[in-house]
């Protein structure tokens, strides 16, 4: 992963074009004349082949050929340009309902994506419109117009609809401001600090006049946080043998706001250092997503008790009615150059499963995307 200067508006893309071990099934390739749309297009889709045990493997996915569907009245045909690759997709590979239903075996993986309308039977969309929505991991698909939102490519690069101006940005915005309630001069600790949500949290906390301590899994990521995003202190949890000790040094007056993206032993350490009336925002627990058994850790209640502190989880859709407010503010900060973003772009539709696995080894700096076309 190389680092490039990140500019507001432009962000940067780390391109990973390694297609070795591609999942594409050669037996599934179309023969002459098969599955072509309009004489030009053929379709591919990624399905859940099996449920993982622990860390997912490429074998848990399968790439299939499918027909390019025809839109009916009120529908549009969308060509995928970018797929959003998100940690919660791992939870959906498990059986059993979480806050979203599980993927079914042999069914298409679904998630956020940005695409281009190639055919429209809806008055709301024209061919060439750029749209975003929760759709399937497919190259082409039909969508109902009410499930799509237009993206304005003149406002910002279209990939931002999946990152800083999409769910990760909104998650950072509402989680930090509504639950964390950071005050000027307070210390905010962010785990998963170099990810899509985390790096936005760090910057919003700086905008609010806080001292920010970021925890991430490489020196390269921490350099980015300190040198590009003005994060005050960083800790590399993979090389730091005493995370609590390092945090204590970095937060001499305690932790006023903890924005938790990862859970596990990192959060155990942070919770011992919370200050009076601290707020812990439980956004994600990625360190636990591949666990086969429920995690048992230190009990946090005594820390909350003696510090009169709060801890609250949230799901971003809790804030759906206020998304407009969040988008406006994030867009304004982006325009003013107060927010930057980074993107880690993996090339090629068939590499989407590999990109998902990469989230768990920390391959991404910023938003993980797959460029399809
Ligand atoms: P992300 O942070 O861009 O990517 C995941 C990162 O997690 C990796 O880059 C890796 O960075 C880190 N990580 C992976 N395994 C880890 C482990 N065992 N211990 C510590 N860190 C680990 O992903 P994101 O989309 O921005 O999401 C961040 C968190 O927010 C996730 O937990 C996600 O589930 C959650 N989320 C919640 C909501 C909500 O509604 N509550 C919405 C969106 C996202 P390192 O190199 O630092 O290890």
C-alpha cells in the first residue's frame, strides 16, 4: 500500500491490480453467443457459496455468469462502476439475523454501490445518470427507481458517495457528534482510526477543537493520520507491546470520548482510562466479527460507574431522518478543505471477495472500494 498526497475533492486511490488467485470460474464463462445483452454486454455476479467458519476464505464466494435482465416499467438497468466493501458484510455471511438479515447460500451478495444507468424505464432517471443504492454484487442489474439516489459527479468524485459523503461519513458524523458530544479541549480516542469511518471521526474531532489520539495497525497509517490529518498522537496496536501504557502517556488527562470501531483488547485498555463523564461510542467491533464464540472480556461497568460515564451503541440507519443534515455538513467541510479522505481501490469485479478479506488484515487506508468499470 503506497501513500500519496491526499487532496480535498480528489482524495487518492491506492490501486491494487493483483488478480492472482482470481475467483472467476472458467467453466462459468459463456460460450459463443451466450448471455449477451444488446450484442455487447454479459453479466457476472458474486454469490455466497458457503458460510465461513472464523476468517472468511475466497472459497466462500463464487462468481457466476447470469443474464443481463431487462428493466420493466418503473425500473432502470444499472451498470456497476464501484462496489463498497464494508466490515458488516462479514456478519451477513453468518446464519442468523443480526440487525440486517443474513445472505442466503447461492444468493447474490448485496451492498452499497455506485453505478451508471444504461437503460431507463423510469421518468426519474436518464441513461448516463450516476446512481447509488444497495444492490447486488453484479456487473449489470435492474433496480427499482425508488431504491436509487442520484449522485452529482460535479460536486465530488462519484466514489465519495460510498465513503465520506456516504454511510461511513454519516456514521462518523452522527456517532461522534450526537453520542460522543466532543467539547473543545477534550481528548478523543479513535480505534480503527485509519479506516473510512475512523479517519473521518479524527478530522471532525479536530474541527471541534479536540485533542485526538488514533489507534491503527501500521506505522504507515499512523504517519498518514499525523501528517495529513493533524491527529495529535497515534499508537500502532500491532507493534506496541503496552497499549494501555502508550494510551496513558498519550492521554495524560484521561479519555473524554472513545469512538470504538474495533472492540476487543484495544477497547479494554481504553476503558480503564476514561475520565469523569466520558462518552464511549460503540460504532463497530471488527476484532470480534470472525469469532466463533461470544467474546468474554474484562467487565466495563466498574469504570463506567466510578466515572459517571456513558456508553452507547448505534446503527447509522437510526439517523436516517437526519441524513440530509449530515450530508450537507460533510459536503461543506469537504468543499472548505476541512475534511480529507483516502480510498483504497482494488481493480476488477472478481476481486471483490479478496477486498473484503483485506479489511480484516488492514490492507486498506480509508475507504475500501472495488473498481468494476
Ligand atoms: P475500515 O475501518 O475502513 O476497515 C476496517 C479496518 O479495521 C481495517 O483497515 C483494519 O485497520 C481494522 N481492523 C481489522 N481487524 C482488526 C482487529 N482485529 N483489531 C483492530 N483493528 C482491526 O471500515 P469502516 O467501514 O470504516 O468501518 C469501521 C467500523 O465501523 C467497523 O467496525 C464497522 O463495522 C463499523 N461501522 C458501523 C456502522 C454503524 O452503523 N454502527 C456503520 C459503518 C461502519 P488496521 O490496519 O488499523 O488494523
